[in-house]
C-alpha cells in the first residue's frame, strides 16, 4: 500500500500484485493533481535487502521511475518512508520476505532457549554498511541512496526485520496476546523496530534505533512464560 500525504490530508492507494512502478507513480500523480505537494510518502509492504516487495517490486532496476516525483514534495517534506523488512540491509543468504507475528507458538519456541530475548534479537537483526561500491557494497543502502538522489528527498528504511499484526498488513504495531491492547509508536501508527537509516539526496546518512527487540519480546512473550 502507498500512503501519500499531501499537506493536511492522507490518501491511501492499494497496489495490486505485479503493478508496474510507472503505474504506481501515475496513481500518486493523479492524487496530487496540479495543486498539491507531498509531505510524506509511505510505502507499506514486505521487503528484502534492496527490494520493496510491492507490485512488480521496487528495486535498483526500476527506481529511476521515481524521477517523475522529483519536485512534487513540499519544502518541509519528510521524504519517503519504506516500511518493510531489511530493505536497507546488506544482502544476506536468507533474502526471503518475512514479517513475524509473535504468536504463542513462536514465543514458546524462543522461550525454550536459555536467553530467549537474545535468540529473538539474533533472528530479527539485519546487517548494515553504507558502502555503495566494491564487492562488499550493501545492496540495501545502495538502493535507498539511489532513490534519494533520484527523487531529491530523504529516504528512510529498516535495516532489521519488522513485526506486523497479520490482520492489518502495513500498519506496524504490537498486539499484546493477553489483552489485545495495541501500542502505536506515533500518531500515524507507523514506526520501526530495531535499526533504521535515513539517507539524504547527497548520500549522507543517519542510523537510528526504533523500538528495541527486548521491549517487543518482553511485552509480547511474557504472557507465555512458564
């Protein structure tokens, strides 16, 4: 799903499987018309290193299509936010898309370890560097840096795996299994778990930390402790 925030309003655009990137961009431009600019563009999807798993997939091979949005962002725009697993991560051997829901079964699996929260953290972590050339370059960082340069705005993406409630794909939150209480991290209901990085059009970056894996594990899996 795309969420395009023209100033003072928010518009959601569902994206079908195999939708071309050029058609996604056309949908955004149609929403904007001639009188609006974008404050924030959120793309809510699964992901893998260097890949936004929406439509035909957004990756290095087709990110240039976003050049049509250059100049369409407001002067105070926060840029593009990519909500999906490990989009900014180095390519790993396991590049499958995965969003984990901490159900009773997965919690009990991790509670079998001597240090269950540490085992969970190991599972959730991606890997990060900011190299864009050479054999050790990061596919994820190279992609978001190219996208930021193409559009001329900041691009933010997750380094680590993300969690999601299975009933509300793309709305990132934790649902406590004991109370069904939802904990949102901001007024829009979107946040990052673990590390995430923001890259500017000039290629500089800031690596930050969102909600800790320890907090996620403790809040959710403590219900299933022996």
